[in-house]
């Protein structure tokens, strides 16, 4: 019982931090970077951080810890599997829109693509995420996959899930850092430089710190053995191929 | 037996990646950034990436996985505990020298300290590392700490150990990315911009990718249950206060 209370308190913290991340990334780009558009201008770029933080961090992290919520521990795992896969598909779609935003902006302004270390790590993260989703779908949702294959792949799937979140956070922090050095330069329209820590710098730095805190809470939830979904008694639900459990 | 072979192959990969990290960060700063000095010049700054990557990533990662090496699984854990604490102390000292390098350089050139997101994450990482080392020493090496406290704190110590490595990698990637945007600007002494991916950019980006790969291998070694030090039969060595096991 104490474990469940501790879980829900940690989960509440995770939800609050996730909401703050989304609010802060929107606030930063809306209030300080001029807002949003889809016209090749700087406002087009502003969708990039919003979609990447919302998709690859907040939604992804929440989808990853879905099975840790005791509410989902009923006999029939299938609806939660579909929700897990569905949320991650939505997270993937948001990430692709976020990537389109930066590629479109670069192409419209003759800026090279994929040269910075941020972009190298980011694109590898998205590629890994794609592979993970396809592998997860083939293994855990296609009825033809044998249970032995599911049991064999599950630890790798769980481990990769955590690692992709770590890589997303690496990409976000390096990206926010890079953007602030680009945007906050002395004497450009009276803007204070990053080094003077104007309100925008504090806002975006705080966003970075809260993204890290959110990631750590998700990793804590994932790693805590006590909070794992109890498999005993639910085995037939765990490795049940799609449609075999009457749903 | 297969587990041990797999471990040593992964460990070999970890050692090779670690050596490449150190070689690349030295090569980058020696061959492209003008080498090293301790005189407040740009060469003074160059020690920063070298000491942080060597201390907070490579040495730290190797110290973290020490107990996973089957060679260390003898009855007496104390010498390995001392080696673990000693390597981490060395890693901490190198990190402090690395921090001194950047603070000295900034102060000598009237550059603000601790304004970027990179610096915020980095300084929090070092603070956490300090707390972790002090807590680890007090808990696992001081003879007065009761075994119950050791058993209680151990999972948090192990988890924090992995998290500090993750934060070190976040700091390194954002730092390398930032440095390349600062250093590789068009028309500065004929330097090609970062976006043109000159040899220096490829070298430092590759360093970033290999730091991430090294970190993932260390996290894989730490997380693999099969490679954990077997505690059964060694319990008296595990929570033995310093000096109580005849060494």
C-alpha cells in the first residue's frame, strides 16, 4: 500500500513536470521568439522545440511508464498495450512534425541540415525510436509473433525505451543551449546577450532543468522494481497475441 | 560461462571506446584548438573538455562498472571498494581541475560564469557527484555505519551512479556543441563555419557520438542483471565495515 502511495506521488510529480515542460516551451517560443507560423520564417522554426519536447520527451515519457500505473494492472493487458503503442505513435508523429519544422526552415533559408552534434544525436534518437516502435509493434502486437520471441525481446525493448528517453534529453538540452547562443546576441535589436541572463535565458534554462528533472523521474519510475507490473497471474495477458484474449 | 564471455567482450568495447574518447578529446584540442597552457588564454580553456571527458565520463564510467568484472568477485570486497572509491576520487579531482580551467579562463577574459544551460547542468552534475562520493564514503567505507543503513542506501547509490553518468553525457554533448558554434565561424582566420563540416567539426562531432556510445555501453553493463556481482556467499564481504574483514 505504501508502495502504491509513493508511486502515485511520484507519478503526480511526473505529470506536473511534464505539464510545466510543455507550458514553458510554448511560453518561450510564443512570448520571446515571436510565436508560430508555417511559412519558412523564424516562426516556422519555433515549432521545432515545441514538438520535440512535447513528443519526444513528455508524451514519450508518459507512454513509457504506462504499465507502472497500478490502475492498468487488470487481467486484460491488451487495451493498455494499444494505448502504449498509440501514445508512442502520436509521440512519433509529433517528433516527425518537429523535424519537418526545422528541415523546412533550414531549406527555406539556405541553412545546411544535420551538421551540428545536436542534430547528429537528435537524428540518431529519432531513428532508434522508429526502429523501437516498429520492433515493438511486430513483437508485442502482431498475433503471429511467438511468445518465446516476446519474452526474449522484452528486456531489450524496456532498456531501449529508457535509453531513447536519455538520448532525447541529450538532444533537447544541446538544442536549447544552441538556440539561446544563436538568439541572444549583444546589440541585436537591443537584445541582451545570453551571458547577461535576460528573462528569456532564465525561462529557457529553467525549461532545460525541468526537462532533465522530468526525465529523471520517468527513469526512476521505470527502474524501481517495486513499481513493475506484477506478471504472476497475468502471464496469459502479457504475451497474448492481439485478438487472442477476447478483446 | 557464455555470460562471462559476453561480459568481457562488452567490457573490452567499453575500454576501447573510453580510450578513443580520451584520444579524440586530446587530439581535437591539441591539433585544432592550439594545444594547452595554464595562462588564462584560449589554450587554458582547452583543458576543460579534456579533464571533463577524461574525469567525469571515461574514468567515472570505468569506476562505476568495477564490481561487474568477474575478476573482482573474490571473498574480500574491501580492496575493490577502495579501488572504486579511489578511482572516483581521481575522477572527481580531474573534474575539479577541468572546472578550474574554465572558471580561470572566464575570469581572465571577463566572461560571465554559469549562465548557459550547459553550465547549469554541468555544475549540478558535479554537485551531485560530490554528494554521491561523500555519501558513498560515509555509508560503505566508514566502519561505524550499520549494515542496515548500507543495505538501505545501496540501491539509491547504484541508481544515482548511473544518473550522474547520464548527466555528465548531457553536459559533454551540450558543451562540445556550444564550443563548435563558438570556434567555427565563417571568415575568422579563414576558418570554415561549423555548417560546412570542416575536419575539426567531424572530429569533435565524432567525439560526441563516441562519448554517447561509451555511456550506453556502461549503462548496459550496469543494468544487466546477469552481470551483477553475486552477493550470495559474499554477504560478509559486501556490508563489511572497513577493517572488519582482516584487511
